[in-house]
C-alpha cells in the first residue's frame, strides 16, 4: 500500500513540484491550494504525512494545526516556509529547498516512530 501524503501550498509551482516529485517516488499524493480545501481533503481521507506551508494567509498555522490534531491526530506534519517558523515545530524545511532534501526529509519522517 502506498503511503499517503497531503500537501498544501498557495504557490502553484511549489505545489506541483512537490507533488510530481513524491508521486515519482511511489507516494500517493493529494494537494490543496488553501487551508479550507486542505481541511476538506483531510476530512475526506487522512494521510500519513501532511506537508504544509506555514504562511497560508487566511488561517494561522496554529489554528490549522489545532484542527489537524482533531481530524488526523496520527498524521505527521512537515512545515515548509520561506522564513523561520515562529513556533517550535518538529519537522521543518526552509524554502527554497533542494528536491533531494525534500525526498530525504519525507522518508525520514515517515520512517520515524
């Protein structure tokens, strides 16, 4: 069974690049372009890993994380952003990132207990 990943980013180029890269590696990837569609997708079906831009604009990342914990408490989260996160986050990748770094980070997070 393929591991499921849900990605949210408001930048289409980044969203498409992440999606294509991870699909090529055999992951089942779904995408969302904003917080609302991301939460809708998560309600429909959870994922092992959630990759999310910290700065989505319409909703604070903390509000989003709180809702994620209700909808998908077992999902792991990888935050991506052009700046350093304000909150203490476990998994973070700063934009722009090397696509190989993304692949390694995703595998490392999914393999961690």
